[in-house]
């Protein structure tokens, strides 16, 4: 493995050349404005002996190892790699560990620790008339608490600022009345701006704090489930069987299939917990029955 750094770069470049996409403007990886490259890239630490490497790790003097990291060395002479950035390797090398342990390899092979697992990124150079994309890494480390592999996972947190297609919401959406799994519900929405709406648009019910468009609890099609409309207001129907029994704080989000993003979010509202309501009602009935008995 120590002698294969050039082969790994060749494989890296082969993937960049061979991977294609069925899109007109971005048929290849490097045609995209932002590229993340991450995984087990398998680069090792050259020259330094095992004892020196481990002493640097124990004393957290990781910088003493950087100049002999194969990926860092290859970036100095490979133009393709120079297009990619990486945060400082200021954390424990992610390879190679005994399973379910924080101990580096104690087997007969005694593999030397290395930063095999990496997260790289590339931001395309932009023309002056383009909106400037901004990408910065806020966190980069290995997670030592995981022990199911001889590699420790590496995580990175990034802040990415993209151009806004629209500065203000395109749709105003709201929940009508009280919501619970006992009753069918209504959603009202209105279009605040003209945009390419579609019969494939939908409104999703989400828990407050959701992290992805796909985190919806349920959704309803804006056309198929429409029950009434005027020139300005539209109402769609949600079957009670689709509403969560346990309730909670929720929001409604209007998703545009043409724009492929959420274009309107309701104010948070409460979906009642029908199990809690059931027990409250049962308790009240029991108290009433007890009072009548006495």
C-alpha cells in the first residue's frame, strides 16, 4: 500500500474522466460548480517510523506528519488534485485500529497509522458576473468513539451559500382549524408570486426542526386533493389517517416539482395528541361516574 500513491491518483483521475451524467450543462464531475470527494482514499504516511508517528499522535503534534502524508505530497505535483481543498489534518489518523478499540493495529502486520479517510472539496472558479458561491469548512475530525471497523469515521461540517432564485416566499400556506388524527384536515394556500407551478406540486407535513425535504410525515397533492379554490385562495384536503396520532409541533411546506425545492412554509402549529386526549377524556368520564355513584 505504501508504494501505490501514484496508482491512487491515476484511479482518482480515471473516475473524474469516466463518470458521466445525463445533463446538458454538467456531463462530467468537474463541470459542476461544487464537488465533494470523500471516502477511504487510502493514502499513507511515508518515511517516518511507527514510533515517531505514534509519538506525534499521542502528543497531538499532527503537523509533524503532514509533509509525509502521501495525498499532501501528491497535491504538490498533480494539477488535478490541486483543484481540491482540504481542511487541516488536526486529528487522529483514522486508520488502522483494532476492532472495538482506540488502539492502533496490534496485529502481526502492525499497520502504521494514516489519514486514509478524507473529505476534499472543489469550488469552480466563477466569472465576475456570476453570483459568488461561498463554501467554508467549519469542522473536520475523526470520531474515535466508533469501533466496528478498523477505520474511524471522519466527519466534516460545511457552510455553503448559494444564490437565491427568489428572495421572498412564493406561496403562503397555513393549517386550517385544529389538527388531530381524529378529523380530516384542510390546508389553505395562496400564490404570492408567479412561478412555474405544476400538478406534481405537493404540500408536506413536517415536524418542526426537520432537516430534509424527504423528512415529511405525510404529503398531499395540490391538484388531486384540492377541494375548493378562488382566484386567490386554494384549499386541499388531508385524510385523518395520514395525520400522526402522537401529534406535536409541525409546519406545512409547499414543494415545487419544477423548482425542486420548498417555496413556502407555514407558521408552526400544534397537532393534538389523540392518545393524550383519549386518556384525559377517559379520566373525566371516570371522575363523572365516580361522582354520580357517590
